[in-house]
C-alpha cells in the first residue's frame, strides 16, 4: 500500500510539474518569425494581399511596410488572421512595397520575418535590361529580368524602323519572353532600347535605356 501511495504522489507531482511547464510555455512570446510570407503582384488594382503560415503561441500579427528594401519599416496594421490586405490606393499602383510580419501574444512579440515585396495594379518599372554589343553579325538580342505578375512586354527602339517616328518608338508588343531578337538592324548604328511590363491593369513606365549595336560600332 505504501508503495502505491508513493507512486501516486510522484505521479501527481509530475502532472503538476507538467501543468506548470505548460503554463510557463503559454506565457512566453512567440519565438519564431512568420514563415512563407508572400505579397501579391498586381492581383488587384489598389490592394496588395499578404499571407503567411501561423506561428505557435501567436494570437495576433503586426504588419510593417516600407518603400525600400532597407527600410525604414513602419507598422501599418494588426490582425488575428494569417492574411492581410494593404489598400495602397489606385494612385500608388505600379509601385514596389516591402513588408515584414511579426507574431505576438499577450506576453510580447517574436522576431520579424524577412522582407518580401509586392505591388498593386500595373507592374513597376522593369529592371535589368541589357542589349548585345556585336555578338551577332545580323541582329541585336536584348534581355531583362522577369517582372512577377506581368503577362507581356513592349519593346521600344531609337532609331525606329519607321522613319516617321522619332525618339523611342514601339518596336514590338505582346512579347511574352524576357528577351527579344531585333533583326531590323544595320551594321555600325548604335540603337537605344527600353521596355515596358504590362498586365490587365496597364503597362509600367519605361525601363532605363540601354544601347546595342552590330559591329563595327560607331563611337
């Protein structure tokens, strides 16, 4: 009988200790950042949609936004869900925004997530445009970074094959790849190129201009 009493006392102690441990854990703030944070690319004209995985012990989430990857980030909202809609407005479509999310509870907040970026409406200005410089004897190949959310691109060139068009003129539209081969070229002429990224809401501003040529290139 005495052995059973000792056993029951030890068992009760372990249960109580376990309850205390659980109580202590439940009173701690989240210790991990929200994972798989995603921001939408042109899903809506005036709204950027965010989503992430739930974090253990989190009862709410803080959302931070910046206009550059390096910040500064400012808190723009709070939610108990694992998604958030940032209504940036129609005047701010085609503009990159960077986001971080932080999991919190009554005891405090955990670390912030790594930043991600998204945009509303038409795409932002394309990046990474480059043009060939004498690699081919009869064409110039241009290529650029993929724009998430873009469904096609427009290519502009100066001088244009159309003698009546001056400056950067539309050379090709409905380009669905991230490169274009310009075969309407002549040896020795320096051509200027720019592109726009487009989706159902419209087209971006022109990219930075780059030059290409078929050698020998004039200075």
